[in-house]
């Protein structure tokens, strides 16, 4: 009997120790250092925060707004607008000389070359309305240079025709190189369109050699033909816009379930100090080393996406139900991954789940992992406070700080700067 009691006491102590260890991870705290409010004016109206980059001194913050098609540079000390990046209309006329249209029977055409059968040319109202170029994602490449992805809109016409009744507008994915000291564009990089690897402007990465661009690509023809094993998602291109290499396919979470391109699938990816490409996908609870073809599993996510993804493998038709109620089936959306100075990982996760029937709870989770995949710290943050709803969390490697972007409708955008608690 005494032996039995000792056994249960030992089990109790082990469980208590486990609770303390897990509690330590869950209760790691962040300390608010300071807050700033982001300036808005007629030129700088922030709709959404979808990507952030800082210079080496963390004195300037570059904010990309996919929804508003804008990229704004702010002063990190006071939130004042330094500059709004622009993609002027004139860039549309550069596309015909730089880029090959995917359909060989058609070609890009300069605006002044567009002449209709009645002799009418394009008017300025049409140009201003339909050929407005769209910026998507920007990064500091150095303290003096920013690279940004864009859709440059140009007209396409049939080859070997002088008039263009029925000409249509095409969006050419491009990279713009900005010299921010002189406020000018130094290079337009346009990607040649390949039917099985269409470049998308939503995210890209540049190696330290600055000799190529790794960017999101999609293969819609294979997806339509249900060739899920051929759904490439990242490719590298030369600075001349030529496809060099297909780099990564969608992970099994998207292929085996037949989700493919039908749901959030856009990855985030960055190069570490070893020149390895590190990536996350929104619904795959893993960190991928695409260069070494390895991964580590995320830990301590409760609830997890795994149960429903496994059920989709058995019954892909459940996707119809999923698309209607996905926050409750796939609670975790991996929003971004950042690399620390020692190449350890910071993962930002948006968790939406049902606390009880009909009641949704929303948290943001920050997890830190070492290179071996051990979870070292975890922070769980409520989605709303006095500065509004959280829209984006950025990790600043230079200052080892977390920048949390919040929107309060009555006031505007705030950035709260946090450090780890002692």
C-alpha cells in the first residue's frame, strides 16, 4: 500500500513539474516599451498591414498594404510619413520591351501605339482609371535601397495587327528597385510569363548575392486538371526575368487534402545567414527549410489544424463545409516567420476557435524555436486592447523587439513596441 501511495505521489510531482514547465512557456510575458501613432494624409492612407520591413538601425519602417496597393515609409520614432513609394503610369510602356506575354499570338503594346479602327487613341481618363499600377510587397535590401513587387498594367493586342479593337489589360508581375536617397526607380525587373509558373507579387525574397529573385508562383493549368503533384509555389528568376528554377511545391497539407490553390496558400519565406530558404505556409503547422528539404513541427498548439486536415485526406468533399466555417476547423493560421540573429525562428500565428458553441475567441500567438525545433518561448496575446484590434505582428531582429500593429477605428493605426519580460 505504501508503495502504491509513493507511486501516485511521484506521478503527481511529475505532472506538477510538467505543468510548471508548460506554464512557463505559456506565461512568458511581453513588456510594452513605447507606442506611436502612424500619420495619415491624402497620399498615405493605410488600409491593411500585410508586410513590414525595417532598415538596419530600425529608424525607418516600411509598411506594405496589399489591399490598398501601396507601400509607405514611416519614421520609427514618431510615426510620420517619410515617403510613399510610387509606380508611375510611365512604367506600363516599359513592359513591351522587357516582358514576353504568355500567349505567343499576342503581345504587349505601348499606350501611344494603341489605335482603334476609327482612328481614336487612348484618352487620359482610360489610362488613369484602368492602367493604375499596384504595389504589393516591399523590403529594405540596404539602407539606401528598397525592392518592391508590383502589378504593372499594360495593354495586350494580337500580333501583326495595327489596330486593336478588343485589346485587353494584363497585369505583369514586376520588381521595382528604389533608390530612396534620390527618390527614383533605378530598375524595372519584369518576369516573363510561363504558363506553369506565373509569378505573383504577394511575397518574394532576394539572396545576399542580389543576383536572383525568389517569388510566389502558381500553376493554374495543372490545378484545373487536378494534377496536385505539380502545384509549384516558389520559383527563382534571374534579374532579366527569366525562370531559373522551380524551388518548392505546396506541402502535403495542401496536396493530400486537395485544397491546393482553393484556400489561403501563400507562403512567407526568407533567407537565413547560411543562405538557406526558410518558409511557412498558412495552414501547415511546420517550419520548412526548403534548401535542405527538412522541416520541424510546431508544438503546443491547442487546438490544432491536424484533426481536420487528416479528415480531409479521407474525404476531400468536406472542403465545401470547410470553406464556409474554416476558422472553427482550421483554427491556426501561420501569418509570418522571422529569423533571429542566431538563425532561430519566430513564428506568428493567428488562432480562431470556439470557446463554446456560438462563441468565437481570437488570439495571436508568438512562438520562438531554436534550430533543432525546440520551443523556447511562447506568448499568447488577446486580439483587442485600448489601441484597437491587432492586424499584424513584426519581429525586429536588430532591436530584438516585437512591433504590434493595431487599428482603432476612431483614431487610426498604432504601433506598440514590446520586449520580452524578465
